[in-house]
C-alpha cells in the first residue's frame, strides 16, 4: 500500500516550487530516496474544497510519497521541514488526503 502526504498550499505555485527546491539538497538523506516530492500542481476544485475544510484557501498541491516503507517513522520530521519551508499557516498537510498532520 502506498503512503502519501497531500500538501495543499495557499502560496502561489511558483513560490512553493522555489521553497521546495532547496529542500532536496538540504535534506538529501530524506528526499533522495526515502520520500519523493511530486511536481507542484494547481489546486483542483476538489482539492480546494478539501483544504477549505481545514481553513486554507489552496492555490496549489503537491504530494510526498513514502518510497521506503522503513522510513515512515520519519514522517513527522518531513512534515516539520515542509511547514518550516512554506510557513505553517500557508500549508495543510493531510495523510492520504484525510488526516491532518
């Protein structure tokens, strides 16, 4: 079974791309193989609705996929890194697009 974190952000798509780019080199131990970050995509109507349920007006979305199941214990660290990079109030991170992290 795949494990995904759905990351909805209220920031413009390019700002999110610019914020995520340095994370790949700064945290190679996590993002080289253990966790894979998808391309940043514009938020869909459904994605906007899901994020709005958590108080966020989403502009874009990206996924983080657990690539090595043995690394799943590091999910809280990954969430913290993403929130620090984007700002806690600018992102809602949902485990399998349901449970808030």
